C-alpha cells in the first residue's frame, strides 16, 4: 500500500513488519489530533500475531489546489494496543497506547507521549473498592513511582471500547475495568493560554510545558482540580519556573494570620471557630503551598522562548480586555505579564500593563517604572 503526497501521482510504499501475519479484522483505523476540519491525523494500527503490533500515524492537511490534501507520515511505533480517547484537550482526540512493556501512554500534541498509570488495587477481595478507585486514571507520580511506570502486580493485555475520556482495560486474567483518562484542564483562561502557546512555541518546548502542567494539576486533590484560580496559579508559576527564573513563594494572606492567632487563643470557642474556618479555606491554603513545589519531570525551557511566551499571553490578555465580564481573568493575566516582563527586563511591557490595569495589587518585584526597548527591537 502507499500514501499520496502533495505531488500528484507520487506514492510512497509503507512497509509493515510481519504484514503477512496481520488479518483484515485485526486492522484498526481511527482519527486523532482533529484540531480543525482541514487538519487531522489518520492512525493505522496493525494487531500482529506476535507480542507487539505496529501503529502508523499520518498527518492529513487540506489544500486549496489539487490534489486538495496532502498526507505525510507523522510517526510509527511498536505497541500492543492503541485506541482514540479524549484525554488532554477538549473535543480533540489523543491516542492511548499500551506499550510493549505493558505500560500505558497518551500520545498527544506533536506525537509526544505522556506516561500514565492505573490506580493500585487491593488484593484482599475488595473488588468494589477497586472499581471505585479505578473511576479515574491517574498519572503515576507516586513517591515511589515518579515517572508513571505500571504497577507490576497485574499486567494489562488490551484496550477496548473507547468513549470520550473512558475506555476498558483487559488484564491478563481476563478481568475488565472501565477507566477514565480525563486530564483536561477545567480553567478556561489556562486553556486559552495553552492554545496560544501551541501556535508559537517549538513542538518540544510546548510539550515540556503541557506535560508539566498536566502533571502538577493531576497531583491536586479532587476539590482543587477544576478550580480556575488554582490551575491558573500553577500555570503562572510554571511559566516562570520552567524558564529558569526563581519563584517567589507567596506570603500568607491576612486571613491566615488571623487564623494563626485565633488557634492559640485562650477562648475555646475562638479556637473551634478558627479550626472550622481553616477547614473551609483548606483548598486555598493548599493551592498556595503548591506554588513552591518542585518540577516533576525536571526538564526546563530554553530562556530564548521567553519573548514568545510573553507575546502569546499578551494576546490572550488583550482578548480579555474586550469583555466586561472577564475582569478577574484580566487581572490575573496582567499580573503574570508584569512579572514575566520584569524577569526578562522588559520594563516597557511592565509599565504598559501596570498603567493599563491600575488595580494590580502591587507592582511586581524589580519594577521601577519608565520605558524600555520595544519587543522587536
């Protein structure tokens, strides 16, 4: 077989390993990376009779002139099973693969893979508890499992029945579990920033940022996941941290100071009220403590990408200015822009946003006002 390239009539053969052992009903074709009607990935999975099959992915791009579309090979890799799944992007399909070593991975933006792991299951017959724990797939960065290796007690043999972010995994003993691999961000403003960055950052740089962000968000509690302020706070911190700049640990809020004094008060009623308020505001306190956490994958961005990040977030912030209902998002983005501009010594951009958004709580560290060089000078 072959695929047609942008040149009319030119075809390149594709040689599949062990092609003679592949039956027609063992061929699975599905779409992924369906970013727009004019761009999509067509995936061809050949389920071989051997221990490992083969996944071929082709990028199809529409064109205005004949032949009206072009096909290029994106990547190919050995794996046992592969299915389409909505995992990291809203309404855009990723590919969930079962690798040759029986570990799971999600192939997402630009063909990069993020390792995932299934929840641990008890061995004392508590099947109902196991199924409840398995209601969400978690990226496995446990203390003893930082890179997402599988739990060795049970091996996954097959992936079946993908619907949205959910799929069925089949273990070696024949048991099946329905899992959810939903890692989509709940914060609208964070998703907008990622969409803008995906258009300007190099593929590898964007993947480093996206993988680290999803990993950090996945370590949050169920209460914090989906919270707009918490997820954007992690994004704002990662933008600075991944570029190699020092991260300033946020100071305790006035409420924290009041609660600290109340918890040591002589009045037992005051102490009980302080304890109750502490529980109520626990998610916010935990979100602030997350700001000082370390990187999970220990891979950083090239500092030369800082102007690209600054300009992308700048465009998103300008978009927020057009809406009277997004003033909170505008304040958050302007704060990030001012801080990042200060890190790369763009005082002109700091001055622009501090003057444009005068309700910033305080100028970022290092701000002295005044002009500076133009971004493109």
